C-alpha cells in the first residue's frame, strides 16, 4: 500500500546555497518536485554540491519526477535529506510531494 505526502515547501533563502529537501531522513519511493510559479528563475536539483546551472533544472511552474524502480522486497527508497535544491535567485522555492510505502 502507498501513501501520498505533501511536504512543506523548500525555499532558497540565500542564492547559490544548496538546501536539502528534508532536514531529517525521510524515505520515499517517488518524489515530485515542482518549482513555484512565482519563482524569478530556474531552480536546480542535485546533491549537496549542486550550484545554479548544474543538476536537474526546473523552470517556474514546471515539475520533475524522480522514481525508484521498486524491487520485489520494497526496501529501496530515496532519502530526501540527500537531495538538494538551489537557485541563483533568493526566495525561489519548490513544493515536494512523495509517495511512500505504508
């Protein structure tokens, strides 16, 4: 069985700084990241070293889905604290929705 979770938005309060999608360990089988429609620029998704113009680029209003191919034992998940967002513009944000196993 699965559960859909809408998390708190992640805001890039300082430009050119990487922010984790979650401050604590949070496992998910699928992650949807949507750039806020009111963002001034493109946000970039990656690991803790992500900088603007690298990683997965998402324009305002667009979204990206990251899915893990589920194995038969259902033990493999993403850890949201290992995925980061950054922007060249202070105040840009993303909404995060996950699918988890109950």
